[in-house]
């Protein structure tokens, strides 16, 4: 890569990391205020306006808490586990396109950190590494409740990775690619009755399977059996505190962001603009063109406006699914473990296999 490509890569990586780090305190506040809204409570309202600075206060608390390591743990793996869980959570977002392409001078820049031609396979392989962090945390803690949590997690991940992967097969068959940028671009084409060819319209069953399995893979209610506070105290992170616990906390929200971004990219057009947003390109381009920035000599105002609206559209879609995670958490109770296994093996797996077969028939007869 030349100097320009290195700079572009650094800017995109820095932007994504910065945004993902901001997601954690914002989502913690939304979780608290959202649950309060649903339960007729106030939620955080002391630190800052509407309690907005409560998350910042929690970050300071985590930073200055005593970093205690119990004597009975296997120290090396105990300290390594949070990092093994957090790093894949960051890496998976690298292949997700959060906007289209922009022409800067004579260079075309894709708004995507890494444009891999095996994007979905990369995400599935890297995301599967996170379970090792949970297993390692439970085993190295030398605590029976932690071990039970990690065993539950390994069983749950294996059970739901199968239907999650199979639910994507239908999307890959329809769009004939595993490159996320190509899949997002293909969803701009019109389909039946003027509808865009979004994944939700051509693969509605696949979307429901993928969404359900995503809840299980991110350990969110009603699938948070590895943490099961009412049964196993706190599960795999029982012996963790201060910043080590905060890393587990961060990893969960990072995985939620990636799952939401994947649902948006595969089934809701990704960065394709929401209905009506295309009419804003002209006025926004005129507004941008009124400024005399040196950067605008390299980028046309229309290109700049289009990309801003694409990023805004993608952000809105991801934000909706992040809120949906919160909505479900405070609406549905936790499953029993036998129910969790039954849903994975007896419902989602056969349904995902049937979806692949039906999709193949519909593609063969030219319906989709």
C-alpha cells in the first residue's frame, strides 16, 4: 500500500474504534433509561442532565477500583480471558461496510476497513473465537459457578452457530457473493412491486433465524444462560472485578454492535439510504458547497452529501437493532436451559435447513 492508502486505512480504523468505544457508555445509559421507561421508573437522573453522565461516572469508578486477583485462580489465563473476548469483538467489524465509496481526487475509497472477498466467512470464524475467552474465564477462576457458566456458554455457542451459519446460506445463494460490500450494493436493485431487493424481503425466514441466533451468540436475554444470576450467581465472570469485568461488559456491547451491523447489512440494505433520504442529497450538497473547505477541492459536494446520508442511514439501522436488543431484554424472561437447547436443535436447525432448500427451489424457478 502507498502512503494515501495507509492514511485512509488509519482514518477509517480510528473512526470505527472511536465510535465503538462510545457505544458502550451510550448503550448502558439507554439500557437503564429504557428499562425505567418500560417499568414506570425514572432511571438514572442524578449525574448530569437526564443522567447522561452516569456512564462516565461508572467508567471512572471502574478505573479507580482495586484490581484484585483472587489467590485461587490460574493467574495467567484469568488475566488473558477478558482480552481474548474483547479483541475478536473489535476485529469482526473490520469487514462491515458503513458507507459506499467516495472519490477523493483520483482515488476511490471504500468506507470499509478491510474489503475482503470472504467477508462473511471472516466474521463467522473470528466471532467464534470469543467463546474461548468465556471458557477460559470460567475454568481459570477455579469456581464451580464460573465453570458452570462457561460450560453453558460452550454448549450454547455450538448449538446456535449452526443455525446462524445456515441462515446465511440463503442470502449467499440469492446475492451470489460472500463479500459484504457486494451484498450491500446488490440490495439497491429494485424487486417486486418497486420494493428494493433487501434481504428481509427475499429471505424473511433466514432473517428471523439469524436474529434469534444472534441473541444467543451475544449472550443477551432471553439467552443469557451463561450469566444466569438467579441460578449460578454471575456465571463465568463471577470472580472478575474493576476493569477486568468492564472488559467483559465492553465485549458484550461490541458483539451487539457487530450483530446489529450484520443484520442491517445482510437484510436491510446496509448503507443503502432509507426511503425518502435520496431527496436530501441535493439540498445537503448545496449546503456543503457553500463552505470553502480545501477538502472540497478533492471531493464533489454531491459525493460528500451522498456518503454522509449513507452513513446516517446505516447508523440509524444499527441503532434500531441496538434498541431492539434492549427492548427484548426487558420484555422476555430467561429460558430454561433445556428450552434453550430445544429451540436451537429442534426448531432453528431444521428450519434453517428447510429455508436453504426452499431458497434453492425459488432461485431455480427464478422467483428470487
